[in-house]
C-alpha cells in the first residue's frame, strides 16, 4: 500500500517550516526532513489539483539540491509514465551525510490521477496550519 505522510517539526522566524516526509510504495520507503515555505507546499497542492493536463505535464515539490553542499535534497514529482495517461509520484531523497550515515532513496508510487488531485486539495488545506500530520493512503 502506498503512503505519503507530512509532519511539521518546527518553524523558523522567517516563516520557513521544517517538515518530515515519510513516503512508501509498499516495497520501498524513505523518511527525511527538509525546509520549505508553506506557500511552496500550497503551490504544489494547487498544481496537483489540475494534474495531468497532458502526457508531458510534470508537477514537482523540491527542496535543496543534488549538490551535497545543501542540507538535504527532497523531490516529490507527479508525472505521466505512459502514452495512455497512467500517473505516478516520484520520490527522491538524499540526506547528504557522510558515510556511514549517508542515505538516499529513489522510487515511484504508481497512483491514479484522481488520487493526486485529492492529495493536492488535502495539501492546500493542511499547509494553512500544519498542526496534525497529513496522511494520504
């Protein structure tokens, strides 16, 4: 069973929040924290609500960079993976830690477009206060 869980861990004085992402496709999983502005989460949610618009449409939420100088790297990307419109959520995380603490994950959650649309609506509501974790199964 696939699962996305977002929890708020803290907030900086400038409004940036520290979130924890837990994602699983039933076979692979990753849990990682990252920093982002709530407005970016809302924007991602709004874009998910109208996804997909065509088979090339991609919507993503990204924090950090593949560059190991950054704190961590998180990518959550909705995409169409075939010519008949099947959709998936790509999850990519890297904690940029030195060995033996380094961890990276890259996998896909195959899901319906309607599931992604609903997730977008739930993200927009959740991002306004983030008091309880958002869990999407």
